[in-house]
């Protein structure tokens, strides 16, 4: 993308400094008055980004000689004169009023809670917060500007989502260098599949970071330990976000999304009185989303840049030869979900788009390969976390897209291939390629596989008859329940790989997901949490007892699923809840 944008803008700011960093109830800040944070790092006030009469309430650096605005309140609704005032209301909100009409609220913050003594404070982090009196606990803030970023990510800000409240913190570019209203570009954490940061122009994806691998995002090979900032990616049941902190508080560094769609980290240099570029994305043409289409790989040091992955050929050869790579590549030998299919390892790559992926933190790489091979829709797999030799499992379903090659800090990707492709020779980007054959193709392998399968079936025969679940009840009584067993792959596909958007609720047992089987039957999947304390025996007893209960107002148990450590119950889905939720307290 282009170089560092011009930041030397003409800002109109009339300064009458206010000694304190707080605004009390019913106190007003008029146009021309400045609120300064306690440590003198940031200022709050009204400004104009050019010579016009448009006035905005914003926050900017105090110690930077070039006025650099990092947050704007009324970015979509500017004032047309200098009559604006900022006020703390008795409802516990901040409000911008038109001085000529104090009954007209131009902009206001929101708050779901009331406060006895609402107070606004500009913190030295650049965060404008609403709090109750002297309560400085961030968990109790009524509102904070850090939850509503504009084009700048400051140290300590979270770029991501609160999956409990639905709050989505993302960057949106200014329309132009002198117009702070929302432009065409956004940069946000996409929660589909395994999360990744995605840059969009409107609704079109222009760049993505790739998934987090424990050390960095897959598409940021340069991201690592450095003297300027530390960083982290947090992903748990409540939140998913990226955040950074400065190593030295005297350094001024920020991450900004520019009007042209470039995401840049810039550092302030006092000696030159200017901002200097530290890093940027997209870095080059290979960072352009899906430049080489599906199953195509981009190498910026190669001419032409795009090449089909080994085992694939251009979908339209004539277009490909004319450097139109948008239609991508197709398999030389189609998959048939047959014996003998396996995986080819590609090294040093940016992992494909993960919006159609599934992950498991506890599996190892061999288990990951087995799960992928057992699902005909699975096209690739790799470790979720590359630290300490690798752990976890990340699976892809459907076509692989937006792959590029790196000289360093790339990752390994295991791509599913037909049996006939596993013996072909060839190199990918000149690096060593290993053939990983999960399905055996030798006579000895077939014999061993049959032997292992026979032993496995003999072991399982005591626990399961065909079409039934056979369990020992408490007290030793044996019960056979005519109840179908669902395989893990079917349940995973039905729930969109246990997507958070399919989540219905949770209880002491674990999470509950809505799903749809291939025959369009809607189901509710109750997934046992590893922390629930419910073991295998309790699970089996629940299957038997519930299956015996039959009532037109009770949810019908359709079956169960036991896969490794996974234990699940599959119920008939009732969109308006059922009587059992009141009788038994089941969360469906």
C-alpha cells in the first residue's frame, strides 16, 4: 500500500485549559476549554480538522507537536459553529449539546446502569470514562471511549469482541484526512470459525491477519518480541481480543487505520517532530485477499506471483496465463472420500482463511489428522498452537483460499489429497515436502489396519449393540436403550462446528447448541463440559432415564454421541421452549 499519509493537518483549537481531568455532574466544558489528563499525555476538547466551521469533540496527544486526534465523539454529526458544550447528565451519561439550543442533544454516551454521583474522567491512557464517584475499577465503569474506537488503537485498548454482551470493538477509518466521519474501511476481529483480524472495504475483504498460532497471527511473520511494545491475544468463553502495551511509557506509538485502507503502526520522533512508520499491512500484493484464488499460493519473490499448489491445476488455463488468477485452481484428481486418501504437508505458508474452520485445543496432530480423514468435507488440518512442538487441532472445511508463502515464520499445513496424488513427485516453493499417508496403501498396512479394527470392535462390543446403547445402571442392572448413536462429524457439521452463533445457552452440564441435520431436522445438542464434574456413568444414566420419559410436552431425546472425551446428548429442538425447562430446569 502507499506510504505514510500526510498527518500535518490544520486543526483549529482554542485553548482555555481546565486544571482538573474530571467533569462533575452538570458541569460543562465549552468550546475552547481543554481537559487535560493527570499525567499530561492527552487532551480533550473541541476542534476543527480544517479551516471550516465543522466542530468535533475529540481526544489528542498533548506532548506531540503535530496535533494528532485519536478519538472523536460526534464524528458523524459535527457542530456548525463554536456553540457546543459537553455535559455530564444526571442519567450518568456524557452529552454534547448545541449551546444555542440546550434541549437538543447532538451526541451522547450510553449506560445500562444509573449512578449516584456520575463523573467523567480523562485517563492518562487516553481513555475517557464515565464512573460513579471515585470508583476506579474498570469493571464498574458506566461507559468508556476505549469500547468505541475510531481509527486508532491505543495501548491497552481491546480490538475484538465480548461474546457475553455482544460488544464489538473495531477500527473504522476516517473518510479522508480532514473528515473524521466513517470511511470505507474497517478492521475487526471476525469470530467465524477460528478468529482472525479482517480488513474490509465495505463488505469486501481486502486483507486478513490469519489465525493466532500462539506466537503471532499467521499472516504477520514479522510480529515478535521487540523493544517498542508487547502484545497478546485472549480467547476464552467470554472474550476474544488483541491488545498491546508499550514497553517504555515515554514512547508514543499507535496503530492507525488510514483512509486508504492501510493499517500502520507509527512512532513519534521528537528529534524530527514527526511520525515514523514502524510496520504496515497489507505489506505487498500477496497480502491482497485471495489474489491467487482457491488453492493458489502467492510468492512475492516469484514471477508470476501466483502458482497452483502441487496437486492442483488452473481452473481456466487461458485466464491464468494472462495473469487473471481470480478463478483459482482445481484438483488434478478429485477427492472421493475413499480409502487411500491422505495428506501432503506444505511448509512456510500463511494459513488459509479460517471462517470455515473448526478447532479443538486438546487434540494432538495425529488425532487431528484422524478426525479430518473421517470427515469427507475436511480438506486440511494443522496445529492450533505452534509453541512447544505444537498442540491443538485446526480443521478446514471447503476450499482453501488466501494462501501465501513466507521466507520465515511460515507454518505447516496438511492438505488432503487423493491416493493417486500421494506418490507424485515435485516440490512446493523449493522447500522440502513430506508426504503424510494416513490411509495405508500397502498390503501389510491393510492387514495391520484390519487387525486393529477387529480388536477395537471386540472391545466395544460389550458396550454397544447395533442400533442400541448398552449401559449398566446404578446398582449394576444392565439396560439396553434403543437409541441411535450419532458420529462426531455429523454433530459438528450440524452445529456449524459448534459456532458461537449456534449457541442456545449453557448450564451446569455445559453448552447447548442449535443444529440442523442433513434431512433438515432441527436439533439441540447438549455438550458436556470437561469442568462440569459429570463423568461417563452419570452421562449414561441420564441417557437411560430421559429416554424412558415420554410425554407430548417433553423434549424428545433423539440420541447421543461419545467421541474420545466428548459426550453429547441430541434432543429434538423446541423453538419456544418446553414444559421440561420448568420441571427439570434443562437449558435448551
